[in-house]
């Protein structure tokens, strides 16, 4: 291999990493963790969740789906949060990997409402998926329970064999 070929291969790897624009991922029990530029710690996880299917017999009326989620522990909670494209890209990269791994499954995400901003989170996260990939179908839900607004989305691959 010539010096020129080595340099060219190195450049391609570097360009690929730059194009991905991701933070370094640390595997965890639930999924992954990463620190963003502001040193905020993100936990991105996948769990299971059961949905009621009233059209099935009682013993079979629950459908298991995956629940995608993430949480953030702010390094400096007094400093206002700012948009970080690399955080968005890293979270979507992880979710996209899960969705590709389970193409015929459905995924739910429920937005945290501890600060009254669940609707904003649902809109933002929905926009992230719309901007990044059109192979997923989203169905948004809003319910009011015990004077609290709950926002969630059912997400699945458009070609999912079981989506009906």
C-alpha cells in the first residue's frame, strides 16, 4: 500500500465520522449514554410496554411494543438549554438503530411532563423524525388524566407487516 492510499483511506474514515456528527456512545444496561458539548448526561433507553387490543380475546388482548426514551441530567441546570444538533443526531442515530433492528415492531414514546412541557417535547421529537427520515409513520396522541396532559406517539416502519 502506498503512502497516498493510506492517507486516502484515513481521510475517508475521518469524513465518515464527521458526516455522522455524533457524540461518543457508552453502552449501558438500558441502552446508551453520552455527554454532549455542555457536559449534559443523556441516557437513551429501550424498554417494553403493553398496549391493550380490545379486538382480541381477554387472554391475548395485550400487544407488547417497545418504548423508546431518553433523559437528560443537565450539568448546569441554571444555564438555559440550547439546541445542539449533535445531541439530536446522536439520539436519532440510536433510535434509528433500534427501529432497523426491529422493523416489524411498534415503538411508543411518552413525553415527560414534570415541567409542563410535554407538548413541546412531542412536537420537537416528531419534527426530528419528520426531518431525518420518511420511512417511519407516526401517530400522535394526547389525553388528559388527573388534570395532567399526556403526549405520546406510536412510531413504526411504514412497511411494517403488522401495522394494521
